[in-house]
């Protein structure tokens, strides 16, 4: 409802743009959709573009960490980009950047995955 | 006619459905808006309400339907928010408060809910009785002094 | 696990201060947002809540402090909103419903409150007892069929 | 709080821009500020620019009608401009346009007062 998800891909990188608010209610739907797409075995890396993510709480953190575990178990890379200040603050406080790199824009984020693979 | 210190309150009651998480945080944020908080203060409040309501839905009622009660109070630049469920309660509150501790890792919980509440609010008190339910009581002092504006 | 028809409700209680008019309409609109209404439907709902709450503040309690109660319910695409005060009540309800009728022209009231409620909602019922208080009960059916979305 | 008011003048026309939400709570403050300014005897006509007025209810209508009465008692003109669709709908329903002319932009509204004076 209050979260809308756009997916695109760039070679072996799945790019997911999250628009709206990521909380416990919306995180479930995001989890299923990303898992579903990753299950198609077409992708290796995951970029989350948070440019239009206006709100996130710890349920969002949990969902992001969950995807990170899945992707890295299979040897892929996961990165974030275009994070708004309020979401950035929550992520920083939670120590998320110790494990997940973040980039200013989608293109840099996608290249970062490419270079690493 | 107007007091020097602006006082107000509101009470909210709704079933523990995940659809109501967004409603709850917007309602409290909108109530608090009358003090003209900064965007950052407003986000802090939305976030902690979202954390406590989500906990009531997931842990308190374990996705069964129960009632969630919120009371928010304004007293000058002091905001207090009380969020109550009549669910399972917490056995060990100091364990629950630990960063990264979660009793439901299988649900992809981060265990950061209480840590975020403590970081974003000036005071967080947890009252909980196993089998009876949980009340989270939080206080925040707004930095911007809006009482002057309110007083006239 | 999910029913075919989406049902939900919320209850709200707050003192009759004019600061709470904006809060009340935003809270109800935010609750109703889970049905994904159009902008126009959302504005209709904000407006009628604003009308009824303002009436409770001005006419019901005549600017003394009393309590205002709101109950909003969702049942499929049907939204019902009940707004109650325990104030002065209305002597002549059919007179009050007349367009342009106001008992307080000195306060620059337009007398259009009930007319707007009737125009924007599908059903408006007024229960009032002089000296006891007033309850406005309103129903709106959303045009956009969102139940399908909710059901899965 | 949720309403902010800007005033400017253009010869004998007072132009008031209302930004935010006009309800019973905010209408009082708007009434006082406009009355105060009109009391200075510098103006004759009143233009309300509603471009950034996002919400209005019948208390707003009452305030507007109140100003209309004051201004026209003294022989001045009052007009509206740049009304958003949702506010327009409320005004139309209430029959407000039977007594108050409305214009697309501020400049046309100001000229309309000038021409008439
Ligand atoms: N309202 C509640 N009712 C019962 N248990 C709760 C409640 N809130 C929190 N808890 C317990 O405290 C733990 C920590 O909560 P929190 O820090 O928010 O992390 P998370 O929700 O991610 O598990 C939860 O895992 C749960 O065991
Ligand atoms: N909650 C209420 N308590 C007492 N009287 C009310 C209430 N709501 C409305 N009324 C009466 O009904 C009249 C018409 O209401 P309304 O159409 O909203 O116009 P207005 O608020 O502009 O007067 C009011 O003037 C008042 O006399």
C-alpha cells in the first residue's frame, strides 16, 4: 500500500527501488518480491536504491539484513544507494554501514557490484 | 484564558493489525505537530511509535488480534508517549533491551527496536508482566522552544 | 488466514481544543488510507471530520474543555465515522441541518457544516439530546474497489 | 502553526497569500491579521491568493465571507485567485462564487480590483 517497489536489472545485478515507507507491514511484501526475483537465478548481486524511501524502522533493517545474508551466502554482493538523511541516521545508529557499502547514486552502486564480481 | 504552558493529550485504541502501524505513527506525529517540531524530531517520534506498535503486534500478540492503546501527552516542550498491549509480556526486560537481542530471529527481526527507542527518546521505561502485557513509556523534550509561540 | 472483506477500526479521544482539529482529521485520513482512497475521497473525509470536530469544540462545548470521541470503522469499501461530544446538544436538528443556518453568526460561522457533511458523505445521521451531547454518524462508500488488493 | 500568511500590497490593493490549512483554529489568526492590516486605512481592495492553501473547511468559508462583508461595506472589492481543485470544489458547493469572483493568477486578480475602483 504505502510501499511501492520497482525492479530492473543490469547484467547480473538486480536493482530494486523502494518508494514509500518500509515498516513491518510493508517489509514482508518486499521480502517476498525480492526473494521471488532472486530465485530466478538470473542475478548474483543486489542493489537497493532508497532514493524515494521516506521512512524506515528496525523492521526495514531486519529485511535488509535478511537479504544481505541470502545474497552473500551465494557469493553475491549487496550494496545500497541514494539514502535519505532520516533513513541514513537510523542505519548509521544501527551499525549497518559496517557490513553494507553505500553509494551516492544507482550507477555507481551497480558498477561497484560489477567490479567486485 | 490560556495557560503559560501548553498542555494537551490524546488517546488512541486499535486492533493489533500490521496495517495500523503506519496509522499509529502518523496519528502521533500529527498530534505532536502542534508543537512545531523539527523534521528530525518528528521522524524520531514516528520511528519509536512504529517500533513499539510493531512489537505489540509481533511479540505482544504474536499476530493474534488484540488491542493496542496509545496515550500521548504534551506538557510544554515535553512529549510523553505510552504504548500498551495486553499480550504475552516480557520475561527478562534487561535481556530484551540488549542491542541485537530478538526472540524471533526467524521473522528477520533485527533486535534493534529498544535500542532505537533509547537513542531517539530522552527516557524509555518498560513495564511488563508475563501473561499480562507490556507498556512502553517514552519521553522526549523538544529542542525548539515552542511554548512562547503557543502562549500567545 | 485473511478474511475476504477487510475490517478494521480505531478509537480516538482528545480534549475539545481547536489545536486538535487538524490532528483529528489527519488521524482519520491516515487510518482510511489503508484502503488506498483517491485524493478527492481523502479530502472529503478530512473535511467532514474537521466540520464535526469543530462543531463539537464551538457549539458542543462552547469553547470550554470537554472530551471528543471518534470511532472510525472500515468494512470492505465502507467507511463509517462517529464523532461524539457530551456538550450542549442540539434543540432542533432539522433546523441545524439547513444550509446557512448557524446559531453563532457572531463567530463568523458559515452555517455550511452539515451541508458539507451531507454532500461529501453517503449517509449522515445526527443523534443529539439537549444537555447530553451530540453524535454525528457518517458513512462513505469508496468508489475504488480496494478489497481485491486487501484480500491477498 | 499549520497556516502561514504573507501580505503585500499593490497600490490600494492588499494581497494576502495563505499557505497551509485554513480551519477554525487557523482562521482566527488570519482574521486578526487581515483586520489589523485593513485597519491601517491604506487599502481599499482585498485579494486572497490561495495557491498554497492545501485544505479548507467551512470555518474558512466563514472567515472569507466575513472579510467580504467588511471590505464591501467600505465600498472595496474582494476577489480570490489561484484556487486548488479541492478548495475550489468546497467553494463551488457552497455557492461562494455567486458573490466572489475568482481569477487564475494574482496579477489578473489585482488588475481586476484596479479596473473596478
Ligand atoms: N510488546 C512486547 N511484548 C512482548 N515481548 C516484547 C514486546 N516488545 C519487545 N519484546 C521482546 O523484546 C525483544 C527485543 O525487542 P526489540 O529490541 O524491539 O527487537 P525485535 O522486535 O527486533 O525483536 C523482542 O524480541 C521480544 O522478545
Ligand atoms: N456538536 C454540536 N453541538 C451542539 N450544537 C451543534 C453541534 N453541531 C452543530 N450544532 C448546531 O447546528 C448548527 C449548524 O451547524 P453547521 O451546519 O455545522 O454550521 P456552523 O458550525 O457554521 O454554525 C450550529 O450553528 C449549531 O447550532
